[in-house]
């Protein structure tokens, strides 16, 4: 099943089922109750009881730099390459061929190599998306659609000035005729 074929009729919370859950419990239809619960999304964060108002608590300011200093850790490995010239950092075949793995580990500990070649946070492999739940796939599609549509705000002043100009021009045309 591809992401494009998912409908918007995904059961997210029990309110969408109406009274069916309650009726299946009271009439002791365990199979129906189990089926209805299985049809709900497995992402608990989408259930209605977890959509409570968020309280803002002051957070302790602890940065990764402070923690690295405190525990005497080396500098953090970058996520991706910054320049194309940095691909030489991955040229470690000579060290492996000469069986100098300790030297390779030491070099990587002192100056960590980037973890990936690119840092595209929006890219999710199709294979990964097909292994997620329908709810997760629909959420990803909706987020992608929101990002692709430009957010233009309504300019009321320009709209009103356009109407005013139109009225003035039409009054001028009527006066001439």
C-alpha cells in the first residue's frame, strides 16, 4: 500500500466509533469489542484523553556543551558533511588495509567523523514509511502538504484600497458619460 492511497477515514479515537464500543461491552460481544479496539490507531498520543492542555514548566538550562565539559567528553560528532571536501574524512581504507584499527579508533575519538553524508531531516525512505502505521503515514502526508502550500496572509489594506480605486474610477466614468 502506498502513502498516496491512504484515505482520511482512519480511526484515531473512540469518539469516532460512537456508541458501538459501549454497546458491544453491554451485550457481551467480545469479538466486536476486540475488533473495534484493534481498528483504532496504535499511537496513544492521538487518543483524546491525551490531548490535555499543556502546562508550561520552567526547564533547567542544561546544554550539551555543559554536559560534555562536566563529563570530559570529546566534541560531538557532526550529523552530516559540511563541505564536499570532507569526504576525505571517510577515506580510511589504508588504515584498515594495514591493520591499524587502534589508530583509526583513536582518530575517530579525537576528531569524530560525520555520521552521514547529508543532513536532510525531511527525507524519510519509502521503505520506512511503508512500515509505519496508517495514522503515522497520514500525519506525514498532511505535514508535507502544509509545508508545500505557501502561507499568504490577507492584506486588508490593499484590498480596501483596490475597492476604493475601483469605486472612484467607476464614479469618474459615470460622471463623464
